[in-house]
């Protein structure tokens, strides 16, 4: 059997080098994608799995040649927040990027650009969550608590700090739970805005109406996702 082609001649195949030439696919709208995620999360909260998501595991061969993810999920690495499960989606449905604190560094921006340009994915969701450890660690550093983090962990803290530093200077400083809640959302908004305005490619797609970036928070207690930062165009 011949070895698979390692280039980009097949849609959805990732190789060591690729071009961000935009590929046109028949793709659902951002609004449709958002509604599918909301419906999927509703099923998850109700402890129901869709037949489509369940049977997708038996259709692996269909996704070898191509993928058409309906949404990019830029979420936290936290093991309690698996995007495919909480949105009840199957194989090939989501392009998932996970990093502590759902921060936006160049590698994350590039990954989002790749999905938007290569697959025509219309929706990006920046997904934070309650009780985020990265947010808690950043708050501790800002108020002078905790040990000094490693250089690499510090790089994450430094990405989060600008979006929540102002909150630490308010009365929320004395309300840890309230501070955490506000900080999680402030960080999501900052990451979403970075994607909206920190990439020429993404900004162009947004301007053309073919891409929407939204912010959301997952509640560990209830399992619900609140899409609290949604553009009007979505």
C-alpha cells in the first residue's frame, strides 16, 4: 500500500509546511454553528448524548480524507473541560486548541488562522471556565501570594495579568470568589478581542462576515456554557 501523501493536496491533511491560502468550503454559518453548540451543551447538561456524536466514533474512515470543523474552541487545558464532550460533538466537528488559561499567544493565533483559512470554519469560541487554576495563580501573583512560578508558568501569568490587574485594585480584592468570577470573564474577553484585532487574516475574515469570535464560560458545577461575549453578527 502506498504511503499517504504528506502534502496539503487533500483538504484537512496537515503537513509540516502549509499555505494559508484561503480554501472555500460549503460551510454552515457562524449562527448555525453557535446554535449547534448550544443545543449540544443542553444535551450534555441533561445527560443525553446525540446518536450522531455517538456513531461518529464508528465512522473514523470518513474523516481521513478531510475535516470540516464547524467551530474552533480555544479553551483551557483543565481536564474537567473537554470541549467535544461538553458540546456533545463527534469526530471532525470541532477544531480544539487547549492551553492553560485559554491565553492567546502566537501559536494559538496561528492555529485559529489555520482552521479559518484552511477549512472555512465560521466560528471561534474562547472558552473559559469557573475555578480556573491559571486565573487563581495569576491573582495570587498580583496580590503577592504564593511562590515564584517557573519561567514557563510565568509566561502564562504574564499573558493573563493585563486583563485582570485592574480588578485586583477594586473591592473585589477582598472577595475571592467574586474576584475569580470577574477575572475569568475578563480574561476570556481579552483573549477574544486579541483574536478579533490581533491578526490581519482573522480581522479580514471578520470584516467579510465569514468569521465570528465569541467568548463563553463553562460552569464546572452545572455543566452549562454561558456565551456571554457574542458579537451582534453572530
